[in-house]
């Protein structure tokens, strides 16, 4: 049986999951624990640098969300998310989504480190144990800061990157278009999940505690781009099926 290892609230994992679900590819989900789960994943993949999502199937290991989505398309059913004629456009949108996610991760991790309630929420244990284990969350946030070199990301540059993506989306969706490139493609899924770093989608789709939600939200950008966020909500409402 295929296995998908990921972080349930992480946009990269959401991209992989959404593509697999869209193509009705069955898999077993394994929740990953940042920092603490790394040695086990390194041993399993026999390499030092590991990130999630990771899909393990009969063809081997697929360790990048874009590759997992392509794999889902190759083995699954349903309407294509990567029509040949849109390949370049989809790669461009995926890069935009990656840029938003990288910028958003830096901004959000810094906010979480300064927010005791968000730190407590990020420990995946029953609520009564979260506060005493906040130290683990602090260590986890420091670990991610080091691993992804987050201190080198300047706040104004990160906000600008996200703003440019929102502007590009607004332009592509002008005239009330439902999707970025005509039909629904991977571009829509990738951009929609990256907007978790602007204002997370409703809890019914992706569960996040109230303090975490605050840290993931960029108020000024969310206020400036309600149209793009409304589009994102529509894409989830129509196509997120699990
Ligand atoms: N290019 C990779 C990036 C994945 C990535 O950055 N994953 C992060 C966010 S989920 C991660 O593994 N974080 C946990 C960790 O590094 O321990 C992809 O698209 O799959």
C-alpha cells in the first residue's frame, strides 16, 4: 500500500494530498513530527536532507510535492491537472506558490516563536499537555529556522513576494475566471494552498488552532486581496474532497 508521509497543516503536504485525492489514488497517511521524526525518515530514505511530503509506492520514493502530483496524474484517474499545453504555465505558478510558501514559512515561524499560545498549539498532544511541552515546540521552531535558514529572509522582502503573487493571481482571474489557466489545473491547487500564509482556509478543510491561525495570517495583505481569497475559498469548496 502506498504511504504518504506529511504534515497535515503544511501547504506542501496539502498540495500532494490534494493531487492524490483528485486522482482518486489511495494511500495511507502518516503524520510527520518535525525535528523528532527526522532521524527515522533519514534512516528510511537513507539520506541526510529530508523534507515532507514523501510518497512511497511501488516505483520508489517521491520526495517533492510537485513530483508527487505528477505521479498521482500518472497512476490515477479523472481530469488531468497537468494538460500538456499548459505545462510551462503550471510550472510558473508552482514556482510562485513555492516562493509564497518560503516567504510565508519565514514570517509565520518567527511569529509562532513569539507567541506562547501558538507554540503550545503546535505540539501534537492533548491540550492539557501542550503548555508543559511548549519547550519542545520552541526547539522545533528553532530547528526549522536553522534548517531553512529563515533568519536570512527579510520581512519586507517576504511580504513583497507574497504581494506580487496575489497581484499576479488577481490579474489572471480578472473577468471572474474560475481558474488561473482555463480549466482546473495543478496551478490552482498549488496557489490556493500557498494562500494559507495570507489567511488560512476554514477549519473544516485544514485544522489550525486560533493562535496558530493568527500567526499564519497577514492582515494587511488579506484585507487588500479579498477577491483572491474568495477565489481560493471557491476552489476549496468545489474541489477539496476528502
Ligand atoms: N520542495 C519540497 C519542499 C517541502 C518542504 O519544505 N517541507 C517542509 C514543510 S512541510 C518540511 O518538511 N518541514 C518539516 C521539516 O523540515 O522537518 C516539496 O515541495 O515537497
